């Protein structure tokens, strides 16, 4: 019975890893498709964001960029992608691509591609697949042993 429970938990966690990796990758690709207009932007600040995982708090620093997508429109918007230190935020001047229908939504060319192609997402998916396979094997072993 222990094999079945442990296997089922591994299958669930593995499925979450695979689905999460797929969701992030799809979100980044959709964002790239929506952001078609370009403009120069200036890094005006960095903002810390904290995320809590179990007993650990992880802090990332997100650049705040000022830009003018239209003549009388001046925006400041936070980058979705964060860095380990404030100094890593790209700037002081960068070319950004923004969504003409929602100008506060933007990407920095090259940066979002790094997220998709980084070792993190494929590693997340591979880890999830390994957990799925291991979980299924444990469930099968548990069923065979239990008979």
C-alpha cells in the first residue's frame, strides 16, 4: 500500500511540474506574439518581489522602465522577468517590444527567449517526466506486491 500512495504522490507532483513548465513556456510565447511595437525605454528603478516556497523566501528584482509608446502617453511598467540582484536588471537604456493594445505589457527582446531556452524550463519538464515514470512504476509494483 505504501508503494501505491508514494507512487500516486509522485505522479501528481510530476504532472504539476510538466504542466507548470508548459504553462510558463506558452505564456512567454504568447507574450512575444502580442508585443509587436518597439520603443526605447529607460530603467528608472528596481522593485523587489518575494515569493515564499515552504520555509524559504526567494527575492527577485524586477526593473521598472519608463517609456512613451505614444506622443502624450508616458508609462512606467515593471518587467515580468526578475533577477537575483538589482544590478542585473537591463539598462540604463533598452529597446523594448510592447503590446499596442495594452502598452504596459512589454518584453525586452532576447530576455524572454532566454527564459524559454534556459535550462530551468526543460529541466522542470524532464524532472516532472521522471517523477511521472517513477510514480507509475511504484504504483505498478505496489499493485503486484499487494496481490
